[in-house]
């Protein structure tokens, strides 16, 4: 699970090592990546909303 | 290679800054606290960009020179380096956040229009600005006063060519003034660099902005949104004065406006209406219908020897008061007061050989407007 999160975070900033990518493509299931990515995107949006709320105070 | 880069940077900085300021290349520091903040923010971000540029292009040109093909340099052939990639992603993110913090702080100040001491409505019109001091019963149009002869090259350009108006927006210093900004016809933009205000005025919307001016003076600007043929001829002039001076100006203006309102009821002579009408015509009408009423086809018909207009007095008056829908002629019922309307209609019915002898009384116009 941790390795999936790490891969999604790497995709978020657009940097990933070749070795890790080969691993993900050979062993991982697409659905897990998609769900994790949606969750992390939501968390990211919530962080932005939080920052905006703090800044608007 | 040991460049005294700090020293070099300081010198370049000092020289280029003062130089740009002196030449008018840079934005002005301005005369409000906020304009100073905006200027400092601009300079901070400018220098961050300069440093980044120096590092990036410095590294590039150094590498181009040091590892040139002529010296037998061999390219490295590795494919990826995760550490470097993470670094060159993380560093820009940090720089951007570093710039966002002061930028957001300044934006918050710009948007804080609360607790204003004075509200002024700014209305963009083709092609003039109208200012209304809300709750004070003071309102007037601010027309460019540069003579058309200068624009057409028949006279020397004056000192404030295209940047002078018949009546400037008068504001007090040291008081927070809120602007409520809109337009009657198309989008305009009210821009005064020294006040750090550049705000679109949009028909049907009210935008807000504010100033608190520190120094008395005259500050000039222009319409900054292409709004038609005379877009270049609707300058902004702000006259900032000491508070007491402003208060007496406002009281005087109010008095004058009341006098004007009383003028509606009295009987006017032809000569008085002609004189008044000529100045209204020059300020308001001549930009389209031209100085001698000769017009500019196809959009702007001639008024001199315009037979339908001469024959039909009621229609003429109605067009001036209510405009022509679907044509360039706007309604002047709220831009001009009854005295000005009566004067300008009298003027156009008697000038340039129209000679109808008609005298339009302001009372009649007031009646028509009320209908
Ligand atoms: Cu305009």
C-alpha cells in the first residue's frame, strides 16, 4: 500500500524512477492506483481549501 | 572562478532601478500606501526572476563554453536521475509559494473596501467618465478638454495633450475613498498608475476598488480598455486635496448643483441657452457630430442643415433625451441635467445656419424626462 501511495505522489509531481515504474506496471492493479489517486487528489484539494481559509482570515 | 557576485548584483540593482524609475520604464511608486506595497511586491518578484535568470542562463552559457565540442567534450549518456528531478521540481514549488505569500497579503489589502469615508460612483461612457458622490447629491461628467484642433494637427500640442479634462475627479487625502465602478454602454477601464488602480467598468456589474491618497496633487490616467473610436480621448484626472479644502469644494459643488436645479424653473433667454449649449456641445456631442455639426458618416449624421431634425422639434428633443436604440446615439437623460439638455438642443437648432429661432426651456425638458 505504501508503495502505491509513493507512486501516486511521484506521479503528482511528475517524477518517477524507471525501476519503480517497471515494478508498478508488472505487479500492480490499475484500480488500486486510480482509487488512491482520487483520494490523494481530494486530500490535496482539501489542503488548498484549508490554506485559502487560513489566508482569508 | 571567483566573481564578487554580491557586489556586482548590488551595483546592477542600484543603477538599473534608479535608471528605470527616471526613464519612466518602471511602474510608479505611487502616492498611496497600497501603491507602495504593490511596487515593492513587483520589485521583489522582479529580482527573484533576475536571480533565477542569472543562475539558469549563467549555468547554460558556462556549460556551452566550458564543454564545447571544439575542446573534445564528450556528452554524458545517463538516462535518469531521480534526485535531480525531485530537486528541480521542489525548488520551483518553494519559490512559487515564497512569492504567493506576499502577493496574497497585498491582494487582500486591495480587496478590502470596508470602512470607507466616502463613496464615489465611477461610470464609463462613450467617451467620458461620470463621477457621482454618493449621498452628497454631487455628480458631474468629466470630458477630455484637449481641443480637437490639436488632435487634428492644426495646433501645437498642449502640456497635457490628451490627458486633460474639463472637470477632474476631486478627492480628499488621508480618507479612505471607495469606488463603485460600472459603465453605461461598453466595457471601459479606469486607470490611474499613481493610485495603483486599474479596474474594468462593466455594464450591468459594479466593481469595487479603493484609495487612500497620501499626498495632494494631480494624477492622470486613461481608459485602458478599447471601447470604440474615441477610446484614446477619455482621460482620467484626479485632483487630490487637503481634507478641509475638499470639504469646502464639496459644499460649493452642492450649492452650484442646487442653483442649477433652480434654473430649471426660470425662463431662459436664447443667448444664455446658446452660450451654455455651445460648451455642452463641445464637451459631449462634438466628438461624434464634429465641431461644426458636419457629422461623420456612416455612424454620426450631420446636424448642420439636417432637415428632418429642423422640421421635427419633438423628435429631435426625444432623440437627445432618450437616444436611438440600435444606433450609436446614447440617451442623455441621466448624463445631462434639464438645463444642459435644453441648452444643447437650442444650440443645435440655431447654430451653423440651422436658424430655427427655437428656444427650448429647461422646464419643458424636465417635463419630458418625467414622462
Ligand atoms: Cu473607455
